C-alpha cells in the first residue's frame, strides 16, 4: 500500500522508505551500462537492480549537497569533525553521535569509496561496512530525512526494522521536533512506537477491497488504550479481558482454559468492565465481541445483572486464587503427586474446613467491606436549603445503613449454614484469604508456586481436563453467551 501512496497523492514531495530497504554499506559498483538518470532522493531504494547501494547513493547525494552548501557559504564549525563544514554534513554527524549508544562516527574527505568511519575510543577505527545493522540503519535514516525537501510527505514502512524500540522512539522524537515541516506517515506493528507518538493520528488499515484500501481513522474510542486497539486489530479471535498483568495468575490460568479467545489482561476489574463496554460499543470498528472475567468479591445480584448486559463473567469464587484449590484441581494434583493416593487431598480439605470455622470473623469482615463498597449509592442532590440538604443526607444514610445491615445478617445466616454443612466446594468459594493456597504443602508440594506451576503444566498437556473445568465453572462463557455469569452459590 505504501508503495502506491506517493503516486496516489500525486505530490513530487512524497518519499517512501520501504520495509525491505537495503542497509548494507559494502562497496557496490554499478553494472556495466547502468547509470542513474536522475540524482534525486526518491531514486534511493530503486537502484539495487542496477547494482547501486542505497547507502552509497545517499552518501553521494549528501556529499554533493555539502559541496553546494560550502560554495554558498552555508557552513558551521563542527565539534565532532573539528573543522568548518557544511551545515547538513555537520548535522548528520552531530545527530548520529548524539543518538548512537556506543560508537561515534566521522566523515572522511580522503576516501571517496568509503566516507564513513566509526570509532569508540578515539584510536580504534572501524569501517562503516563493519557497523551493526542498527548503526547502519540509524545513519541511513539521518541522511535520508535531512535530505528531504521542505514540506515533504515521508512514508516509512516498518520503521522498527533493524532498530531497538528505545532508539527508534528517540530518533523519530528528534526528527518530529526538528523537521516540523515534514509529515511522517508510519506503517508499523510496534505498539510501543505507536504509543510513543504525540499529536499523531492513528489509521486502521482494514484491507484491500479490490479497488482501493479500506482505511478507518482511530481517533477517539472511549479511552481505549492504543496498545489494546492494536492488539484487537492483530487477532481474529473473540476477546476476553481479565484482571492483572501478563505475568499474573489470571492470564496464566485463563489462557490455558480459553484458547479460543484472545486473553487480554488489563489491570483492575473496573478496567475490564470499561473496556468490554467500549469495545462492544464499537462493533463496526472491531468486528468481534468482547467478554470479561472478574472476581466475585461478594457482588450483589443487581450488579451482576448489570454486568451481564456487557458480557462480563462473574467468577463463581470470591477470588481467582480460590479456584486453584477447587475439589477437581486438588484431587487431580494430589493423585499425580502421590501415585493415585487421595488421602492427602482429604486431609487438605479437612484443614480448609477447619480454617473456615476459625476465620468466620475474617470472612464477615471481608464481606462487610466489599458489600459496603458495592452497595454505595451516588445520588444527585438538589440544594434548596442547608436544613433540607441535611435531612436528605440523613435519610439516605438511614436507608443505606438498614440495607447494609439486612444484607449482613442474611450473609451471616448463610455462612453459618455452610459451616454447619461442611461443604468443601461452598467453603472454597467463600474464603477470602489468598494465603489458603499455601496449605498445598499438605498434598506433598514444596510450596504454592510449585503447585501452581505443575497445575498449569498439567492443563497445557491435558485439554480434556481443562475442558472439564470450563464446563463445571465457566459453561456460559465457553458457549460464547453474552449472558456469561455464574452466581456465587451458597
């Protein structure tokens, strides 16, 4: 597409730096009978078939411009070169030496075939042909963009090729400041580079229609981060937003249970809700459905109903750590660790049931705090007088207090029933203590991390078992239903 853009614009000041650009700096001699008809910048990456090196050609153009500038008196003193020289040549050396992470460069006036020399200690010198890909690519970009005429359009396909992300961002930060007359157009897969561009317009290339390119602007999508947009565009799968980061337990577990989805960890549960709603609200753009999984955290039936409308799955367990010690996981891992003997699994479950009795007050405290947070109202007050406002606030407080107390008493009754029943599955769904998984040492594991690692490894190699877990605890989501919620069962 980029190769067609300059001709589409019909602008002689349109320049293309292709993704497959030649960055070699070995000396190439033109083939017999071949010559460059026009010594113009746009010819740079079209000369390889004639035996010309792009970088040799660029250096030739730079040398020619330097000569013209010197004749016109457009010179400056270069500290890097320790002499008066043309402004463009001095700037080329200055920019390279400012950005290069290791070696410096100088321009030689003695050798016509190889003008550039690298050095690192002021004594040892290296030929430019011995430079790294990053160094050669850096110098190529600097020369090319400095030679671009005023008010140019510069199209760069995959600018990340041959450069690390930090250097890439720094380089184009510099050029976007120094060459404000140039409009830079990047076609890139590098999300970090995309996010680093300021005052930029993002375009989504949806595909070729047969007659033209289907391009859609991506300017404002309800604060959906560019990294998320780029990740969505890069997959054909349905999306599953989860809490945590790429290294969190949420991502590690769900990526094994839901391989049909693109798992996208986005931080907090609030972010999961926000992104699901935003993505599903832009179906024309993304053309795929988004779902989410969040911890239960004693959410009210009213909140769960609201979440259902936006495709949010509410976990059947208070927290994700709890599902790791569900009965199916515990017994399977115990059998593997103890040659089929499940006596340690029984001992483990008895320990958790015992803990439930001792931790009743902790569970109640956790419920009260989360229930209070979930039940808070944000009413719209109307000011008439201080007295009337005070009465309204007091009325609301009485109403909220009574509602919270009713819910607390109801939960305490249900909790007493669970403890009395000694139902392990119901107990595990309620316990809020993230440290309960540490008791897997009873099963024969050194620590909780070894248990988690072996569990995830087992899921990797046993799809049938993973599918069984999905059917038990995530059946609605597994079917792709938007009403993907399993309530916390007492």
